[in-house]
């Protein structure tokens, strides 16, 4: 089973056409929408957060739409900057509703037991996020089982709150599919202990909570893990697992397609205009965007690209469009700032053999 994957974000390239790009960690767009809803539900301004995180006004829709995972980290960083609430993660997770994570929620809802449901979250985690985050269940089979869910973005504060959120989402999903209250025996959080931590314990419903732990963990009782899920359909579950495996295989084997963001689209137009005028330079482009050269370079770094790579991407797009319009190579070379047609031919050869295009 192969499906086209739409991905939000310019990945450092701009232009009117979609193009294949090297694989980078992505999350399903439903995870982004769920996080935005959670942050808004805890008092944040969803529209302002999305804008400040660099999200375009229109996000891709559809069962296969994905976004670069770094957008989730940006939203968490912005959320942390607007509040010092130590319960931010678990409160945001409280806005999960069954079906919001689409296929993942239905996979979990059709597991035979709660332990199997958690293992399905682990096995098919790439449906939600392909970043190297750690989710696993150890123990069980008549003994307490410990769920470890550790987000690893490289920012300790973001990792702590995102892991708290992810763990709470597992708990709330488990309660829903089990149809009953589940109280963890123990919660371990990597963040330091707040002045008042009773609220955190109450929100998790945990009998014991520890802080400054090495990883984010939740321990569940054997009786909870062995609970049969009342609404599970074994045949439907098997079909869903087969579909999920096909989607993950398609994600791994198919090139990611990028849709330029409004900022990237504007930047691409400015670069294309300056290429045609023969006066392209980073300072000139920064002035056209009302930025300082340093601010433009910082924005490019945030987008994971370089000035040279960006200009090359714009040239690629413009060359394809101009040649399709019937312009000669000499005319295209002149419009795109190549010294002569030989330089353009060399670029065309390189683009044809570049696996990232």
C-alpha cells in the first residue's frame, strides 16, 4: 500500500513546485492540531502560537498529511515561555478526545487488553511521530508494568513538558478504551519538583510521584494491564494493523514532499526577482524582507537551511519553469545569474542526479 505524503514546511527550499526532500522527522498533522488545541485549552492563543511557530495559515488536510516534528518543539517552547505552570503537559493532554489521533486511536481501541494497546502505541508510534522518541512497556504478565515515554528533542525543558504530555495522553487514552478509572502506582518525571506538586499527582491520579528521574515513566497495576477492552473488535484490529504497517512502510520508502510556507514563498519570489535583475545578495534580500542580514541568517538556520542551499533550490525551480515555457538555455542562464550556458548545464546535470530532488 503506497500513499502520497503531504508535508508542511519549506525545509529550506522555496518555489512554486513541490519537490522530493531528504527524510526528516515528521509528525502526523493530527498531532500538531491536538497540541495546539491543548495549549489553547490551557490559556494560550492558538492562532498567535501557530503564527509565531512559523506555521502557515492553511495546514494540509487528509489522512496522510504530516508536518516537520520541529514544529511541535517550537510550540512547546512558546507554551513554556507564556506560563510557568508545572502541570502544563498533563493539562494540555486533557484535551485529547478519542479519534483526534485518527488511526492510532482506532488501533488502540481495538486491542484485546490494555497491555496490548500500549504495545501497539509502541509498535506503530511512527504513525504519530517518526522522531527517535522512546516509548516502551516493560514488565506486565502478572506483574506491574512500567510505561516509559521519553521525548528527545535536545532541549531539556521541552523534553520534560512534552514527555509529561505524551505520558498523560497514554493514560487518558487507556482510561477511555478500558472504560474505567485507572490509577498509576507511580509516576516519574524528569523535571524538578515544583513548590506545590499535589496538583500534578491529582491530575495523573497517581499514588506516588517522583521528580528528577532519568526518564518519564508510569507504572500500572497488573490488574489494569490485563483488562480486556470492552469495545475491541479483533478482526477490525487485524485490518487496522495491516493498514498501519503499510502506511509506515510508505513513509519510510517514499520521498517527503514539501509545501512552501507563506514566508518561504515570499522569500523565493524575492530571490527569483533579484536573480533576474542580476543583483542577488543576502543583504539585498534581507532589506527586501525588512530584516537585518543577521536576522535572515538566523531564520534560515531555524529552517534548517543555508543561503547557498536556498538560492540553489530557487534556481532549480525557476529553471524548470522557464525551460518548460520554451526559453532557451542561454536565456535561462541569464535570468538565473549563471555565468554562461555551460554553468547552467552543469547545474541541470547535478539536479538530475541529486537524490534529494
